[in-house]
C-alpha cells in the first residue's frame, strides 16, 4: 500500500533553515509527481510546492518562491523541501502528497514552527 512518511520538522528562529523529507513506498516513485502542502491553525491546507515525476519541472506558491526548493531523489524514494529564510508565517504542519490511481495519499505531517 502507498505510504508517505515525513520528517525534518522542528522549531527554528526567523531567518533560519530546515529541510523536510518525505520517504515513499508502495508505488513506483519515479513515475509520479509529488507535492508539499501545509496547514496552519485555523487555515485551509495550501499547496507549497510541486515537482514532476522526472524532477524536471517545479512550481511554488508565491509566498515561498525564492526561499523554498523542492527536489526528489529516486534512488532513495524521497522528496525534499529545503526551506530557507523562514518566517513566522511559515509555521504550519507540512504534508507531502501523491496522486496514485486517482486517489490522494498524504503523509502524517511534520510540524514546522518559526519563532524567536
């Protein structure tokens, strides 16, 4: 079965960096686009970044362009989200997602808190 496991969240000061990881299993990783979402308290879940199956194309929410970078490593079945210049408004639970067999699969999420 499809499984996504996120890691790498934590508490960081404004201006700091974190790298999130999402390790996938249960499907052929190299054939599927992946994406990162986030959900802050009291807000809807929003798309942060996406990457195509080959990794050749990426897209980002305007709020994170120039600060976040999504990448994937097929050898490790892992998609990453490098987050730099973090701001308090980046505080949220971050989830990775894959659309497999027309269904959305989500990880359990990892908490990112940006605070001094």
